[in-house]
């Protein structure tokens, strides 16, 4: 007796062009987050090079993380947590209207330092928004359009403010942090309804 067995083989092919919209958005947000942290570290380096910040001491680091990154993030977190005290200490000097050359020099350094600290604080504030935003994006797995995913997660005005910051950032434009398609997604996200 002869038994014939038919084998059916199904081939499934996944095209990379069919990346789910929520994944496109998560990747976009992660790029933004990474750039925000990088810019905060660059501003810290700028303040250190101008000698507006003096770093003393050492930091115990984990072997798998670069010591320099650990140190910078430690200092940035410290600046962010102490921003109220920093503003209080330096704002009077920054507002001084004395014409004494020494005070004028200190006033300018104070202003530059305060602007640098405010920039770092803003960048880290925006960076801190990304994780919860990515979580919200993940809940939009049923949508097929990245713009609709992003629009569906614009639940507070700060997210739109962050998009406007990213789109207006000369540094992000010059360094081509986002592709043209990613910038287009952001631009269409904040278009009036």
C-alpha cells in the first residue's frame, strides 16, 4: 500500500518597509533622547572648558560603563537637582549693574554659566519626558500611520513643545540627527487639525 503525504510549506516574508508605526515612533523618540543627553554633556564640557564649572574628586564607576560618561551624567544630575540654589546664588551677580571691571567680568561669567545651566536643565527635562512618551506610543500598536501614533500621544502641551524644540534645533538639523522622513512625521504631528 502506498501513502502519499503532501507537505505544505508557507513562507512568510517580513519587509523592513512594513515596520509597525509604533516602532518607527519609538525609534524616533530614542534618537531624540540620545541627542538631548549628548547635547547636555556637550554643554557641560563647554562650561568646564570656560572654567565656569570646576570638577574635583573622583567617581566610582561600573566596569561596563565609561567613566567619563558616568562622571558627566553625575554632574548633570547634580546641576539639575541643585538648579534652584544655583539660580539663587548667581542671579544677583548676573543682574548687577556695576561698572567695576572685575564685577563686569564676574557678571558676564555668571550670565554665561546660568544660561549653560538652564540649557542643561531644559535638555534633561525634555529627555525625562521620552520614556513615558515611548510607553504611550507602545499602546498605539493598532495604528498603521506614524503621524497618527504621534498625534494620539500628544496628551500634554509639553510634548508638542518638545517637537517644536527638536524641529527648530539648528544643531539637530546640521548633524542630521533625524532623517527627512522622521522630520516629516514630527512636522505633520503638530500641524493644526
